[in-house]
C-alpha cells in the first residue's frame, strides 16, 4: 500500500505526497493557487455564465479524482460568489482517509469557519448519492475507477485531475479519455493541469479543439479543450 505524507506547498496550503511515486495530489508550488488557476479561472470562468443564470440551469461539473476535496471546496465558493448553480459529480476509487483530511488546512486558507463546515460536509457526504450541500451546490461522489464511468451527455465541464501520466499512464490513454468525452454535453469543456503532447493529441483525436493555456505557478502550460 502506498504511503501518504502531508506537506505544505509554496502558497501555504497543504497537500498529500506519495513518496514512492514522487507525486503529489496538488502542485508543490501552491495547491490552492493551482486549483484556482486550472479549474476555476481557466475552467468554470470560461463558460457562458449568463446563459446558466438567465435560464436557471445548473452547471454540471464532472471531476476525475475527488482526492482531497479541494476542487469541490473552491467550486462551492465560486458558485456562491458568481450566483450560479453547480451540480458537482466526482469520481474517486480510493478515498482519502478521514485522519488525513483532518490535517489539510484548506478551510483556514480560504474562508475560515464557514469553509471548515463546508469542507466537512463535502467529505462526509454519502458516496454514490446526490447530496445537497446548499441551495446552489449539489455533490454526487461516485466510488469507482475512471474506466467504469458510464455517464452520457451529462456534464458541461470536466475537471481532469488524475495523477500524472508518468505514474498512471492508463488514466490518460484514448480508451479512458473517451469515456469522459462521452460524458460531456455538446460544446463541453475539458481542463487539466497536464500539458503533455501525447495527451493533447489523444484529446484532439477524440474531437476536442485543444489549446495550450498559461499554467499555474511553477508550470508553463496546461490544456483546455472544447468539443467541436
């Protein structure tokens, strides 16, 4: 079984490191900074928010890797600030242990006591059941591997936050990525911190119009794609 260590990243926020892989759940250059840049600024904020507000439609997010819950926590506050409804679906085969979650400092770094309550609510939500976190944020954590995904025409945006292709190449191959493409609605968006050429080419082959975007601190580029 792989070991986990809690480390502090350069922006003061924590993450989980797997020494055997020399891999982290989030960037060592700043866990919160990375998540905000990749999934909020380059992801959610790029959608036509007026369309969702005016038509009272939920933005459905499909996340590959619930992990520490950081992306879900930030998305909750983003939805609140931007006055949109979010239906957040997240796949995770190996949930983080409660004792490790308790050592992560995201609530203290974001919104204090309110964030602490929301963070606990996100992690205590029952698996494989849609849970109302608030009137404008629903969470559905699915306890399964990525290659078991069977959603069709469901999500507006995919947060692809799997461990990197260096340690888990099978999560970035055509077969797995196609499942997430199938889960997206027309003109759906795909964002990931990864900028590897083979990943970009795989996504282009699946019908995405890909763009290399400026990366978060410590990373030159990331990928954003839109179904065409």
